[in-house]
C-alpha cells in the first residue's frame, strides 16, 4: 500500500505548522482507515465541497472519496499519518515533521465472523438470496427499506424523505465532467509551506527511532511465505471489532458532515425517485444493480430540471462506493437543508443510502460502484437525459459499453488412483462446463465419466442446467445420455445438483467444502444414481500457491490416493 507512490512518505517541513492535507483514495478496491499520531483529524472538505469543520479520531476513506483534513504538527518530532487497509493487512505511512518518531495507533482487526442480525427460521429456509438477507424483493418494492440507515432500524430524525418543507435553491453546483474534473480548492488557497514534498530518501530521516504500539510491522506481503495454518486468519487476532459499531472501526462520517450553506431545492421542482438494489454473488463475482448488470435496456432515464433521488438498498455484505459522474449530489444524512454535497458515497452492508441531485447537466453520465471489479462485472448504469441525442460518432461505440465478456479457467486433479477436473467458460448469467473423472485404482479396467453442461444462472442459490452425460471404460464409449436439472445451494452452504436423464433415470449430488484454516480445507461429496446407487469421495486439500494445492482423497470406487490440484 502506497502514499504518494511509496509505502513511507516523509514531509519534514511540516513540523510546527497546521497542515491541510488532501486525502484521495485512488485504489482499485481498498478502503482505508486514516488517523494521525497528532490527534483527531478535522474534516473541512468532502469530495472538493466545503463542509463545516468536524473532528474525527479515525476516518474511513472509501475508494474514489476525497477529504481535506487539518492536523496540527508539533515543532519537535515526526508524527505518523497512517492509512490502514480495511482488512488490517497492511498500511501506508506519511511522516509529518522530523526527529523522534511517534506512530499512530494500530488498527483493530474486523470481526468478520459476527452476524449483522439474528437469523430467523424464514431467513434460514428462504428460497432466494434476498429473502435470506431479510430483504425480499416484494418488501423492497413496497418501500420497506427506503429509509436511510441499517435494514430494520428506525428511520433518522430528519430523513428528508418527502419533498415538502422549506427548501432553498441550490448554489455552487458547477459543472463536473468526471471525478477527476471536480471542483477542488485552488492550490493558491493553501499555504506554500503546506505543499512541500520532501526528498523521500533522506538518510537522516531513515535513522529516526519510532515509538510503536506494536512490535509487528504491517507489511502487505508478510504472509506470502508463511505457511503456519492460522497465520493469515483474522480469527486468530486478540481483539475483533465489528465495522461501524465502534470508534475503533468507525462508519463513514456522513452523519457529522454539514454543508456551510443550504443545499436543498425549491419545493415546486418536479422530482423523480429511483430505487436501486445493490446485489451480488461473491462466489461467481457477479455484481448487479436491481439484479441486472449494465445493459442497454436498463438506462436510468431522467429529464432536465428534475430533482432526482436515488434510493440505494445494499443487499450484500460489502461496502459499495457509488459514484455519479457529472454532478454533485446531496447525501441525505439528517442535516436537513445543510446536507453535504459529494460525488461518491459509501453504501454500507445491509443498509440504505439516499442521495438527490439537480438534473442540470444534459448528457449521458455513468453511475457505478467505484470498486473496479464490481464496475467491470456490471454494477453500473448509464444516467440518460431524455433531451440528449447521442452524437453520431458515439453510436458505434455504445454497444461496447454493454459488452458481457466471457472468462475461462480450468481445475485439474492429478492423483495416484484417479484424475478429475473441469473446464469452465462463463459470463454473467451463462456457464459452459466440461467435467471428467477417470479412475484406475481398485478396478480392472480404467473407468471414466464426463459431463458437458450448460447452466443458466438465476440467482446465488439457483442455476438451471441442460447437457449430456457420457461414460465408458478404457477407450470405449459405453453410454451417452441427455440430462436436464438444477443446482441449488442449501443452508450451511451445502451444494446440491439434481438431474433427470433421457433414459428415465436420475441423479442427485451433495457437495460441501469446509475451510479449516486459510490454507487447509476438507471436502466431501455424496452421489446417488438411480442405476449405480451410492458413491462418494472425501479428503483434505492444502493450498500452496494460488495455482497449486496438494490433496489426499478417498473415493468409494478407487480408494485412497494423493497428488496435486492445478488451477489455470
């Protein structure tokens, strides 16, 4: 992790001055907790828009967010401004001043094992992912989750969820072509000595002593060659804190932000409310808005002169920094007519965030999650002004925006008694797989079986499938059958597959993998075939690298064996 391109940046000239620091999260996917050894950070600007000064001991900085903060640097000593990755794995440092080093406090690790709410029986046995989260589609469409805040919690005192009340005209909106072009404070408004960037390699600075609160440096690659089973597992940490529920791991500071002037709109303005659910599947790494990826038929249509409100309901367990090009929007945070202006807002897990903006920039504007891989996989929309005709030179380029690429990979197990594996080709909703199993242990002739399957992804729980099942021995094909069925994820992450074949038979399969440590996992599979009856396998796998694992496996037909698993 880097600050201005380096893991450690030195600014010795900062000593003895109040510094205005511009914090910009330019990472692809990493959130950072930022704090200073000098004391609380005073926020004076958010995404380039002035706010009433407010102090925070630790700041959660989302991808693409920008904050200007004030820190008072003592005349003696070097004080650390530390940006720690959200998962606590590593950090980058900026040292303000010179002399004896004073380190910022260590971050507390996240409690990733803590459930965000009690799991009811209806949620446990829900048929859909949204139902299992307690945020079913029918409830979302009824407006049950439109109020800002955590799902199921009472609404804020001033939600601003109606378009009545005293509202003043919005001023200072300006034009914004994209995030990189947003209106920021001019450089000459900052004191000259606040902008000094010192030589990063000063020998004298490298010899300074550091006061640390922990003897272990948080270096990002420290687990690369550490094969201790629990080395990389956050559950082995001494103290765990749930995100947003403690000052140690604070939520975004939005509730504290207040614009210096009214930002509300006149009451007679036409308005448009747009409800957007943030959905995804971590296993397939598919990220969606309203359960659909970016597509030509899902543009958000608005008109010039409207007040447009986005009601964003996060039905995933991830933070999503949602960014709108071309506009600043009001974050409805309980501050009434002084709601702050931003261009990027973090939508927390299992919560609702509401923003509104003046539709005063005719054109086509991209709205997306700023986690790069979420945006690439489809968590985005085009905001289209009805008055805007697409220029001819862009007509041919527009289909490229909605292209749904295909990805391929392979897993191959080479064991002493058998080999098995699969080839996979997939896009957002469709998957083509070729699976095989070849065994020679405990049998007279080499036996083999293969499946060629096309799957249609319905949701994180359910996929439909159709294809062919082939079986034989040695180099002889004995039987080919057509198959059709479904795959479903049961509670406790138990994968199931059921199909019927063209000969009137059927098969059901149960499959489970259990991570024992970050590298060691156990797996098991049980299969019932209407002709062959029961078969199964079980074993353990140890991850050596992202491409290689070692395995020990027992198979009901081929006995015990061991070998390697290769991933391509």
